């Protein structure tokens, strides 16, 4: 359903969104991944496009796609691929909304052949992936607005505040797993917005599409460039 909001200050603005999981290959048939469905990134992309923004969605492996044909979807597999696309697009974007569940580590070496079963125990050496959001934070100018996500299981607010500061964000959307109908795989989320100057805004459990509207309303209010 189109939402033709002529008065949206996001109209014509370039918005860069990341979404979905990343898959990091172990060998030709196996990978390290996570349960992210990509729904949040896809819904955010649609909401931005419906408000007239020029949206690029960098999307990891997901069965979902935006409904709005105006969204430029760039599909990627690994964190390294996602990082390359973000590096090429962040400087001329006005707003970044990074919702991808990026794998923190990848196998140090991908085996060329399928790994055979041998001893009772085995391990895989991993190396850290680049933090894509943190990189965007280091490059951010005063005219850009950057949004990150966090999912915490303990010391939620404290950990989330740390991420807001460390990654130089304007808004951090903290996902609460406290509610049994919230988080991965569900269509509903319970979130808290965390902003600089100790600002906290709590929301009720709601559909992801309505959460996307809350996020975009917040950005519309803050974004003045
Ligand atoms: N993120 C990213 N690149 C990474 C890791 C995370 O862009 N390599 C982004 C996510 O898209 C999200 C935010 O950083 O917007 C927070 O991700 P999260 O996994 O909660 O934080 P981490 O910094 O990875 O810390 P940890 O997993 O140890 O809590
Ligand atoms: Ca992480």
C-alpha cells in the first residue's frame, strides 16, 4: 500500500539499508550463518521507498524481497561482499539503516573440497569480519544520519548504549528478546530507541511493519539536512 507523503523530508534522499544474515563458507557445501530472516531490512526498505526516498537495500541470503519496485536491491552472501557494497555507497547516502545480522567471524580458510568426517572432535579457525556499521560511523559527516540495531540478552541498555557511542550512531534500535513473540522469525518486535544524551524511548510489542514506521518517523523528526 503506497503512502504518498508529499511532505516527507525523506523524499528524494538516498537511504542505504543493510538486511538479512550473512553466510560465511566453510567448504563448498557448508557455511556459518544465523537465523535472521531479512524481514526487517525488507520492510524498512519498503517504508523508505513509500516515503519517496531513493533506497538501496544490501540484502544477505533471504527469501524476502521488497514490494516497492523502486527499491534497488543488491543481493550479497558474505560480510566481505556486504562491506564492499556499503563502502561504495555510504559517502553519497544521507541516511544509513544497518539491520543486517552480520556474522562476527568467518572461517580463516575456505576448504576447496568438501571436508571429510574424521576424528571425533574437530574445530575450525575463525577470523573477525569487518564491522560494517562501525566503519560507516567512522566515515559519517555531520550531514549524515546513521541507525544501528542491537539484540542483547543481558545488560541490554548498558550494552546498547556502548554500541551507540562506539559506532558513532544517531539512533540505536534495541530489540528485546524478553517477549516470547519478539525477535528472529517472528513478525513482531518489542524495541527501545536509544539516542545520544541518554534518551530512551520504549515501544510496545508490535508488527515489524509498524515498528518500521516508528523508526522512519523518528528519522524524519531528527533528520534536518
Ligand atoms: N554490524 C555490522 N557489521 C558487523 C557486525 C555488526 O554492520 N560485522 C552491525 C549490525 O548490522 C547492527 C549493529 O552492528 O546494526 C550491532 O550488531 P551486534 O551484533 O548487536 O553488535 P556487535 O558489535 O557485533 O557486538 P556483539 O555481537 O559482540 O554484541
Ligand atoms: Ca555481532
